[in-house]
C-alpha cells in the first residue's frame, strides 16, 4: 500500500500530465461530412471526429483538449460547452418508423433533430416547419426540438417566400407603433417639412420605373447647353419624416431593406410612407434631396449643388415606354411636352456611360429572369429579360449621383460609404502571376490602389489572350461592405462610392440622407458606428439570401418537371478544386458538376480557375453541354454531369 508521500507524488505527477495537455477555446465549424473542426481565437484549427461533432452544433463555443489519435494525428476532445447561439431553425418534417425528426435547412447542420411526441403539432411527413431547440446535444449527443410553426407544404401557393421569411427571420407584419406613426404622419400632411425647402416644383421632373411601382424614390430632369448638360437628380427624402429612434425608424432598422420575392414584396416602410407620403408621385409636392450635376460634352460630371428641395414630378413613365421612345422617338406614348427633355436626358446618360467605361470600370451586363406563375403560384415559364436602354439611363444617373454624393461627404469629413477592396488577399498572388504571364510583363503588376487595379483590368480586357482574363479576376474579388471610411470601390473603379438613391427601400440610404441633411445645414454629422453598419449589412445579406433561395427553389421546381434525359447548353461561371459551377443562361439556373473523382489526369489550375487534362480544358466562360444528375428543389440543390 502506498504511503501518503507516494500518493502525493502520484497526484502531483497526474496533475503535471494534465497541465501539459494543450487546451484551447474556440468555435465549432462543420465540414461537408460528419466530422468538423474547432477554430481557436488565434485561428488554429483542430480536427473534431464524427463522435465529437455529435455532441455540439455549428457555431458553438467550446473548451477542448488536444490529443494524438492512433494515426498519430492531433484531434480535439470537447471538455466543456461554453455557449451556443443556434436556437431556432427551419426544415422538413420526417417520419421514420416511430421516430419523428426535422431535417434542418442549415448549411452546416447535417443531422436530423428528434421531435418528442408532445412537441409535434400533428405535423405530417414533408411538412415545412419552424422548430426550436429544446435539448442541446451536449454531452450525450441527443438533440431535441419542438415544432413552433407548421409553415406549409411544398405544394402550397406562395410557401417559398413565407418559408424563407421564417428561415431568415424577416418580419412580414409592421409593428402597431410604426403603423400608428405612419397614420399620424398621413394626417399631418407634408406642409411643415416642405415649407423651408428650396421650391423646385416648376422643374418638370419625371420618374422612370416599373409600370406597377408605387415606391418612387428618384426623379430626373436634364437640359442641354453649349457646354454639355445640366442633369438634375431628385431623390425622395423620407428622412424629413422619420425621426431617429422613432417607431418607423426602428422598424426600418430592423428590416434594413425591402425584400422582393416572385409573388411577395416585404417593404422596409409601410405603404402610407413608401407609396404615398414620401413617394415621388406625379402631381404631388414632395421633400427631396436634389443634386445638380454639370455634365460636359465628354461626359465628365461635377456636382454643382446638393440641396434640400420641394419638388413635383410631372409624369410617371415606365421603363418600356421610355425604351420605346429612345429607340424610335417618332412612335410611342410619351406626351409631346416631355419628348425634348427625355431625348436630352437620354443623350446625357449615354455620354455619362461612355465616360464611365473609359475612365472607371463597368460591371458585367447581366439579364434578369422573370418567373411567370400559374394559378397555384408555381412557375409555368421563365423569361430571360435583358436590360433595356431606359434601365441603363436610370442606372447611369443613379451611379453618378451616388459617386458625387460620396465625394461630397468625403470632402466634408463624414460619410457612409461602400468600400470594395479588390482581389481577395489570399488570391492576390495568383491573380498577379496570371496577369504577368498573359500580358507578358517583366514583373507582376501591383494592384494596391484603385488606379493600379483599373489599369490592370483595362489591360486584361485588351490582352491578346485565349483566357477570359477579366472574368477570371472578377470571380476572385472581395465583397463590398458599408463603412464610415472614405476608401475606394475597386469593382466600380471609383475613388469613393455610396448609395443614397433608394432611401425608401434601403436603410443605409436613409441614413445617408440624414447625414447629408445635417451637412447641408452645417450641423454636426451623426455618423453610425461600424458595428451598426455591420448589423445593417448582415440583415441585408439575410434578405438577399432569402430572395435568392426562394427564387432558386421555384426555378428548380419548374426545372425538375423537364425531361431528365434532355441535354442543356450551359456556361461555366466558376470553378474550384472540387467542383465546376455552370449556368443555363436561358433560364438563369445554376448547378454544380462534381470534379472530386474526375481522375484520368485531370488537375485543377488555381491560377486560371480551370480543370485541365493535357489539351483538354474546362474553364470560366466556356460552353458545355450538361444533363441533370440530381435535383432537389426544396434544398435548392442541382447537380449536373457533362454530356460529352
């Protein structure tokens, strides 16, 4: 029997061994399989086996110890669950024997969650539901949830938008307080907020938008002279009505943007404000911010004045009406008194576009896809719609107004900007090497400044190369983000950029109006914090994801009904080491081709974003023929295989 001294030494030895074991805290990150990783605060990454992953959820913060397994590889063993953020999720209801489960619609949660008998709400197989986690899997690996809402079935009319609003937590109903405030504003009228503004009601502004639009947030006017044009851009100013911290402001901050689905619009502001009081309706006096922009005959634009004004739109025109007039002025439905001004506006916008393409950077032209729905709310036809000249006209006017407004804010030392930093840092080396090789340069080009980036893109566009260099580069760019720092927008090639032209539909544009109003009044600017802008951007990303996923679900529901054996022409739009993304351009439908088991000498070239096998190449911009391998509309998953 060991004496007390020996026992003390043994305990001390055990403690030393325990203290020598590496321990960390970090977040759980899932993989495409059952295993996962723990990522520490200093960005170290440790393997989590499938058994360990069963005990936690993606995003959980955990304490782990690091051990060496039988294969002499390090792995993390979870010792403590510190926190978990995953509380609710949406998904499909499954019944397997006597067991009831939800299959979560979550990119990293690839397990079924058990639903106990008293928490099932009489759901049926295939129902789409919203569930709440009632039992975390730590430490036994047995997660449970309760059904909070039965959203519908995949056959229901409009279920796609309703489901995505639940999944991405997009409120559909306005608060009583915000509706009450909107009603009070409607009763008060606008005279008080209009009385101190510059009266520009005699200027024959016009709005150009979709025929059915009621939330009209921009109006245009142009006149020509010997030096070029005076372009006047009037933007609706809801900041004149919505006080910071008010019920309407809180509601707009919560939503951050209007959401547009194929058969549902979820506006940022109640209709009493967005479609009535603040909308630039024809014949109605409205508060606006008006930018007077001097455009030279060469298309160079300078901001002449920016002022708080009272305007009155003289006509509401649709994109199709204006496009028809621009194509053939002798025909169409445009009133005679508007035709001269509209032709002048078209000429001014055309020159602005030409100047922008010469001195800045133009984004790729992308078509829209209109989903034509049947009486059950399902897609019966997908129409590709290329942007017409009227839409391009409005775009040029909005771009120049946003750019010059950003310059104005930068000159005053306070602003809300959209920054785009160019090529992703981890891809910069490959991009510079690609340009050096394809442009036959002595050294790799620098892409640190917006001027260097613009020059590189122009050289890529004019290069005598068999590769679509610009397309390859633009697939490797950073995302743009909101900031209060006046940094460049590489993607557009602008020194500064903001958006202030959609304040009825985007909260950051509304904030930009508040800031501009204070600058114009020579008052201290109230700039949001970076954390506030991050929250706005995060919610806007959620809304975009909801709309895109609903759109994809509906498209794939239609595509699943087509001939499974048909061969479809497609275009390669993206590639990585594991897969190729292709698009059927006629319908705007994207799918994946798995290349992990391509074999036979195929390798991925990270510099050109292409899969190669000797002379055979599968790269961006290349046309291929594909057929459906697997399609899951609700999961928005489409896998193709090459038909050649």
